[in-house]
C-alpha cells in the first residue's frame, strides 16, 4: 500500500505537498507524540510555527 501512496505523490500535484512530522508534548502524560500531516509546500513554515 505504501508504494501506491508514494507513486501517487510523485505525479502531478503531489510534488506540491510535503509530509511534515512535528514532535508535540502531550498535556495529559507529558510524553512526546508525533503529528504527521501532509501540508502544501508554502504552508510548511506556518505549520511548524504553531
């Protein structure tokens, strides 16, 4: 299934998106969790600034 996703992202408009992984501290446990999101290339800095 991963191959299909990668192949889809490399065609057409898929190149205008980036997969962003952000480390966030959980308010309940204090442990760190990772948020993975597909973000347009122009919005990457805004997403990481949150």
